């Protein structure tokens, strides 16, 4: 495992590339966002998109916006209203919704828009949550399927020509140099299959008598057919392609129209403004740490380093302090809700934990008294001094 020489992201992150100096393409992409992209021209492109897609009709919505109560969907709504659009917002119910997430959803309604709260079948959904956890090490797999598919179904049913998503994850956190310009801008089934965190698992794979899941139970988790999409004729786009996403400016803007931060930090990082709407996202980030050796703190620190809010040295300290945390509160709530033991949760997590990254003894992972995994010392040192692992490439 090697680390970026500019931020604190490791090369274990999927779909991320590094140059010979050990700089990741997420950092390179951020430089382009500040120095090469003409954002005024991008705004003109967005205006043209609206003119082409949204025809004046008092009986139709101009666009559909998937919302969660998080900062990105709120910022997307802000831009839609700035351009005079009439949006329909839809939220796919989180796995373990938080109080602050609910409050921010209420604030979305108070801005003056229609909001549909999609309350999924809990029996089927919770079976899918546990299966996603056991099969691919992601307890939010079913939620991702719902988030990416249900809004498209609704856009087709309501004949809404445009779906506005937030910022493409590849643009925000990495891998953007390997993504085509179209996939930075357009959301469709191909993007969902390639970048939508499906981990090679499809909803149809869960259909079985043993699980008690039928094809009819999961119809809205399956992306609409190509024929239905073609008849619809609409499109989904990432708003972050047209407007520069910058946390400090973004937060100031959305707070002015009612969005609120968490009081205190989230359990798996040092921030008070990310992943606020669902407690289970802390577990998703924890499993990411188990698999790849980086979690939410590394994501946040890398973002803050790229945007000049902190130095790399501070980022290293924050990662060492927060990425390693065993999310005890979230795990206890998850286990209680899904009626499983903490030991069973750890057993599943351990089956996906990377033995090349974390210390073991007698075949078992070494944990601190608080339950936290212990990373191998050489990787802790390489994160502090990443140039050492890239010396061969740098000398070429």
C-alpha cells in the first residue's frame, strides 16, 4: 500500500491512478477544477441544457432531484431554484435515519418544493441489507440500489425530462482521470453499473425462495429497461459538472436557506457536515477501511488538503486519529435493529478485512481495547513519508 504524495489517499482505493511522482489523479483533477475549467462557460452549458430539456408546462415538473437531507442534494436544489426550475424532490428512506437528517429533509420542504418520501417495504429491504453485508461487505448496497434506481422510475412515471444529481463521486473523491467526460456529466445505467458501488451484485441475484424475495418485491431496485428509458427520452446529469463544488462556499450557501450541520462530529471522522442523514453510512465507511485501509477521515482530509483548507501533515494526524475508530455506537444500533450480535457483525466484517494491511496474531486480527483494528506499522510510516515508496518511479 502506497499513499499519494499530495493528499492522504492510498493506492488501494479502487479506480484511482498515480503518476510517477506518486500524485493521485484526484489531486490532478482538483488542480484542473481550479485552473483549467471555465465555470462561467459551464453555467452557460447548464442553461442550454435547461432550455433543451424543460419546456414550459404548468402541469409538469421541470426536473426531479433525489434528496437525502445531506449537503450535496441541498446544494443541487439551490441551483435548480436559482435557474427558476420547478423541481419534484424524492428521498429514498435511509437505512437508519438520523434526527439531523430528518430536520434537513423538513427544511427542503420549507424552501418551497414538493417532496415525496419513498418509504420502502422494510421486510424486503432489511433482508437485502443483511445479504449485501454478508455477500459483498456493504450493508448499504441495497440503499445504493434504491438511491440510483427509484428516482429514474419516478421521472419516467411523472414524465419529468431531467434528473439533477449532485457531484459525481469520481469528481469529488477520486478516479476522475479514468472516467470519460460523458460519465462525469451524465448519469445512466452504464454509470451505475461501473461506478454505483454495486460490487458485482445485482438485485436479481437476491431472488430466492430461501430468502423469501421475489422479482416483484425488487422491481423498483432494478434500473428501468432500455425500452422504457428510450420512450421516456429524458436524462440524468451531475450538477457538479456545471457548478464548482467547494465545501466552504457550498455550506455557507445552503445554511442560508435552512440546512443544518450536526452538533459535534460524525463518529468515523472529524467533520460535522458529511453523511449526516443515515447512521449506517458510518458502517459503510468502516467496511471501506477494513477492505482498503482508508475511511471517511481519509476522504475528508484528502478533500480538505486538495482545497487548501489544511496541510498534508494535519491530514495525516486526522487520519491517524479518526480513521481507525471502531464505530461502536453505529454498530450497536445496527445490531439491535437487525437483531444480530456484535460478534456476528465482527465475524462478517473480519471476512472482508485485508490481512495484508492489518496486524494479525494466531490467525486473528489484533484489536485495541476499544475494538479498533491495528494497521501494520510500515503503512503508518509510509502515510507520513509517502515519497519513500515512490522513489523508484520518481527516479525514472
